[in-house]
C-alpha cells in the first residue's frame, strides 16, 4: 500500500459513501487515479466491502470496559454463547496467556456496569475475571457519526 491508499482507506473508514470526486479533492489526486486505487484495493481484498453503521453501534455508552475472563475446563464455546446473549457486550476475543477470553462491554451508568459484571461472573465455567474501565480512546478505526 502506498500513501494514497492509506489516505483513501482513512477517508472511507470514516464515511464509506464518499464520492470519488470528494476523495480526489481531499487527497489531491485525480478522480481516475482514486477510482483505480479503490478498484485495486477491492480486487486485492484489502477492502472487503462497505457497511451501514447503526446509531446504536456508533454511539458509545458512558461507561466502557474490558473484562478478562478465566475459564475452567473445556467449556469455552458454552461460555462464549452465554456472553453473546448479553446485549451490553460488543465483542468477545479468545486469547492466550493467563486469560482465556476478553470481553468488551459498555453501560450507561456504573451501577448498570456493575450489574453486568455480576451477571457475567455467574456464568457456569467462569472461574476468574479482572475488569478495567476504558478512560479514553485516543485512536480507533471504528467509524464515528
């Protein structure tokens, strides 16, 4: 990827509906060059597609955190299914090392956040956890409204 590709990807991450003309004006490249770069990025699989971001997915709750989870035995799939049923959890990641899973969660208040943590800790197979609140996100590739 060259610097123009990186600029185009940055612009498209923030608004996938930007026109070729807008992208050309923003990057200082010609429309034909921008179109060719985007087509190449799509054909090579760097850009897999474009999507709609719902307000609920883009507007962050007031309290956000990550919860590292330890699981006993071979029940990881069952625990993941249980976590998927909790609306306040946006992502679940498997990992190596001390923790088996990392869950990203959010809530409108600390009291609600605490209730979610207690609910998660009651899931059979979870033997330990550690939670950290996210204070700020200086860099993110998630689109903003």
